[in-house]
């Protein structure tokens, strides 16, 4: 399966999941209604991001692009709001 087919499949599955959540879970229904977004409005992932102001909490990087630590411990500080 090429990348475009995979994205189309993922978008279709997201549409089904979003419609199911909208119908059966009051929290998500009210959240989507407040944003003025209906499950049928989903045409791309960017539509959902802009409607709900969804921001990813992590930054994705390409494999093998992280700096190596030569086996030494490296301190990582999580500055995300809790």
C-alpha cells in the first residue's frame, strides 16, 4: 500500500470513529458542537485540527537523526504544561 492509499484509509477510519463518538458520547458531541464542527465536515486531518485547535505534544523526527550519546546517560526535561 503506498502512502496516499494509507492516508486515505486512515482518514476514512477517523471519519467512522468521529461519527461514532459524536453519536454516543455527550462530551465529544458538545465539544464538536461548540466548535461548529459536524462529523460530515471532515475532509482532511487539518479540518479537525483547526476546528478543535488540536496541537501535537511531541515533535516527530526522522529515524537515525537523533544525536548519539555514546552510551552516557542524557537528562531530558519535560517542560510541557501539566
